[in-house]
């Protein structure tokens, strides 16, 4: 499997907040993460967390939630950039713009690092 983006960068993207198109009453919209698009039960599990939720800047998850993040990273890694485009479609407003900018930046950096790493082979 080709590493088109580092797993840590994918994890950061998956932990970004998203605003779902519809959410139940009495629900805090900030508890939804991009990872919840791939693993729907995660949003419910995160609502039950009493500690602070993980953020892209501090992606420390409780142990019982880490397998979901690893599974999400593996799914995105295997699916490729098309999966990030699909996830981008699930975002709204300012978060959608930030997610799109982050994707562009990460993918561009990944392309440049692959190009420069292949130059030494010539």
C-alpha cells in the first residue's frame, strides 16, 4: 500500500470537528468529528465522554476510542484521496473551508516530498 499521506496527518483530519446536516435536540454540535462519518457509532461514544474531546492540536483519545481512530486512518489510507473528497462533502461552513485547506496543504506537501525523495535516485 502506497503512503500518499502520513497516518498522523490523516488522524488530524479525522479528529476535526464537523457540523452534521441534522442532529438531535439537546445535542452539542461540537461533539461531532469527521471520523464519525466513517464510523457512525463514534459520535454517540464521544457524547458520553466526560473528559475534553480530542482536537487536531491535541489528538489524545481515551484508550477505548483509539481502535476507532486507527480503523479510520486505515480506511482513508487504503481508499486514497477520493475518500478525503467524500469527507469534505460532509462538512459545512467554516469547518468545510478549513478541512479543504488542510487537505490541499497536506496532499501538496506529500507530493513534493515524494518528488524530492525520488530525485536522489536519478
